[in-house]
């Protein structure tokens, strides 16, 4: 996942848009209950490593989504997939990286030791009325609780607090979409409403805002690296916790307004 957009309302509303960028050749499955070890969780499944980029526990409710971070990579001999982290976070489990030098269970919200088995990451964990951002850069772990308002997150960090090595495409994307999102009201997603009606103020922007995929501001991207290696936006997930209820909407064809659908939560 390359970009996350988080809206936090004073009434406890949490709105999360997760935009996933990946090589198109990497196989994955759409959101479902795909993990026997986590039967309560719903999310898209990465078929290579078995994890996910976003996991939701509808009963809690609790959602966790991950972005690749910047920093020092894990040693190759102990590296573990970051895709397990949203599953553990959504299930309120501590992280126990079995290949790490300290294999005891570790809760990253209180203790960073043992995280050396993971490449850098940014992990958003949210429940109604609260959202936390967990960041591991390969050397240092931080955790912050985000306040009400609009928050944009890219691989280099939170808008307004990016790493010095942030790329031009990240800074331009944030600048463009932060202004565009700030100019419209927060959606008021109601359970049972159509996706168009539920996310109306945000949806035209999440459908690309009419920007070409090679524009440095683009939210929906596509790059051809040759030899059949195409990298781009593979999906967008929308999760809402509101006083009226919960909903989860998804598209596997970003940019196509007709491709959105509600994910069954039962």
C-alpha cells in the first residue's frame, strides 16, 4: 500500500482509504475471510507471502493497514513478511517475529525489540474514536495517536512530517490531494447506502481526480519497468466507523467508478 488517507471526526468517526501500489504480476485475492488462524478478520490476501495490506475485524471493530516505510532493511537471513502485521494488529495480538534475535512475543505499541525481522513499515491501527500510527524505520520505533482532522500518509511518513529523503511524487501527491480533500466535507457513509452515496465527497478524488497515471501528483499510478514488470495501483479499500455503523468498500479496478462494491461483513 502506497498511500493512506485518514479522516477522524469529533464524534468518533473514522474514515480510512487505503491505496495499494504493487507489481501487477504479484497474485492476490480480494477481501474475504482468508486466514484460518484469524477467522474473524476480513482483508485482501497476498498470495506470495500469505499476509495482507489491510485487515478488518468487524466485530471489534478494528482495522489495521500497512505501508512500506523508509529506513534500514531487515537482515536477509531473518527477514519476515510485513503482511502479517495488519493481521496481528487487527486481532490485537503482539508481534512475535520467530526469526528475530529476541523471539519472545513483542507488542510494538510498547516495545520495539524484536522488530529487526521486519523491513521498515508504517502501520495505521484504528478503532471508533481513535487512530494510532506505528512507525519502524529499522532502528527506531515510534507510536503516536492522531488527532481529529484529515491525515495523509505515504511511504516517507505523515504529511507535514516526511523523511528528508521523500520523493517528489510523494510531496506533490500530498500537496495536491491534501488541498483537494480539505476543500470537501467528510463523507457520511451510511450502512446500506450505495458506494457512490456513502463516499460521495471523496469518491471523485479517489477515482483519480482526472490525473493521468504518469502525473507526479497522481494517486492512481502505473509504471512499466520493462520485461513484463508493471507496477501500479492494484486496489483501493474504504473503511468507515461511524455512529451509524460500519462499512467496507473495495475496488480492484482503480479509476473505474463502476467497479466499486461493498464487502460483505457477515
